[in-house]
């Protein structure tokens, strides 16, 4: 090898300008995606290719490709690329270090491949969670060589990012991957970089079975109290407390897996609205109880007034004979008076009894005596006010709630699912 006499691993190859390093990746596995830490993990083959004229041989050799491994790789110049948005990265060393190098000794072309696992930051927007899509980046930069010395490019001979069939995430679907070249500006200068973006769409199936269906059932269970008689206090209070505590536990569980972000998420809208439905259903019983007690007090007061009035009327009228005697006196006193001879009996009038020859005058009053005097609407039509025929307002509220709550919940579901699945950006 003619150029090895002056070879140094610390000196960048001379190419009459910036050294071009072509990069490509093959994704072995993607995930897990951590919503709490806003990170995602990827395991992939990381391949870099460049030209080093110092590795060209002057003598022809039919085998123009040389494979290196182990410590021999560290004796050659390597690009100082790193992942600028990584939190944890590691090389695989089982059972041997997972890297290889091919050198084309005719052209000095070098291919360096290694297997890496990297945990990267991902700036997630969780406003639509769990109906969201996330775009997670992997940024590759040169640490010490600026744009004048080194240029990073995606591979022109191979696909920039390939996905193996094993690269899948149970919770997400990989929609697509996009790549771009970029330049990062620092106080020390401008440095070349490459960016690969993996677009992930969250699978809703897990949250349907673990969050949405249980909360729907809890809300429906709270409606059972509308069909329980409001006088069954233990049953209605138990149903109300059970549903409120259960939905509160569900909310705590859903929030424990998410970061504390300053905006409202779709799951927050769902859980909070369900909590409102359950809480209002519980408070509805308090309203029903107040209205029913007020109705009972009104009915009891009317019955008491009616009974008192009936008793006072009965005591004022007295016995049958007293009433009849008063009526007879009133009738006789109110009879029209005429002038007659004091010695002769009056002429035949409707008040005479039978024959005129008995000489006795007996005024008669056609009144039917009964063993007891009963008060009725005919006897004292205006003495006693009728009892108001009112309905129990509490029971009426229960009947209205049986249809109003399900109707409002259906409307909320239509608005929620249409907005977050179709309308929300």
C-alpha cells in the first residue's frame, strides 16, 4: 500500500475539498415509544461510505475488496458522526463487536457498518391523544468537522432508510419515513447534519378496550339510579358514589401514563365530560329528594287544613236535632203574617193538617231527618277548599332524566368522535 507510510487516523483524507460521507440506515426494530419521557427507541444498521485516497494500492490485485474487523478498524480514519438528539445510545458487542468495514483498494472507497440502538428525543404534540400522529426525528451530525471539511449526504446508491419486517411497534403504525439534509448553526460555526423523520400513527384499539368502553359503561351505570325509587336512599347513594369513585380512578390511571403538559388533551376532554355526566347524575338525586320532600310537605299541609276545617264545621253545626230545630224556627219565623179573627181558626192553608174540623193549627216543615249529618259539597260548597291535584315534581325529574341524560351523552359522543377523527388538524 503506497500511501500507508504517511497515514494518520487523526488526519482527514484530502480530496480537494470537503470529504463527502454518504449515510443510510436499515431499521431492525422501532420502539418502544415512551409518552411520559417523550422518547422513542430504534435499533438499526448504521452505514457510512466515503473515499480515502490513502488506501489505494499501486499494484493491481484481482481481489479489490478488503474486509476488516476488530481492532483494525480503529487504525483508520472514521467520520466523527453522532446523534445530536439522543439520550441513550449503545453499540452491540455480543458475541463480538457488531461492526464491519469493506475497503475497495482500487478506488479507496470505504464502507463502514455497525449495529446501534439509540433512544432519541421526540417532541410530541399530545393534544389529540390517543387519536394522534407523531413525527419523531433522528438527527445525525458531525461533532468536530464543519461544513468546509465534511459534507454529510444520504446515500445515492442505496435507500436512505429501509424498514425490515421486524420493525414494528404494537402501539403505533409506521406511516412513512422522510429524510432531508440540513446544516446546524452553533457559536463555533456551521456543521453538516442529516435528519430522518419517522411518522407514527397511534393505534386506538388498546384505548377503546381499556379506556373508552369502561367509562361508557360507568356512565350508563349511573343512569340506573333514575329507575330506582327515590325513597330507596341506600341504593341510590351507593350507585352514585360507586360511579363517581370509579370514573375518578379511571382518570387518575389515564393521566399517570402521560406527561404534565400545559394543554388539554383529547383524553382529558373525554374523561372530564364523563365525570361531569356521572357527577350530575349523582346530584340529580339530591334535587329529586328536595323536590319530593317539598311536595310531601305541601300535601301534608293541605290535608291538615282540610281536616281542621272539617272538624270546625262539624263542631259548629252541632247535633241533628239542634240543626233541625234551628231550621224549623227559622222557617216558622219567616212565614208571612196575615190578619185573622182571633176567635176563628184561619182558613184552609197549605200549613193546615188534614181536616179543618179538628180546630188545631200545626205548622209543618218538610225536613228529612237522618241519623247523622254529613258534610258534602252540596251542604257546604264553599266552606272547604279542594285539595290541589299536583304531581310529585321529584318523580317527574327522574322520568325526564331517563331520556335526557342518554340523549345528551349520544350528542357528546357524535361531536367528540367526528371532531377528533375527522376535523381536528
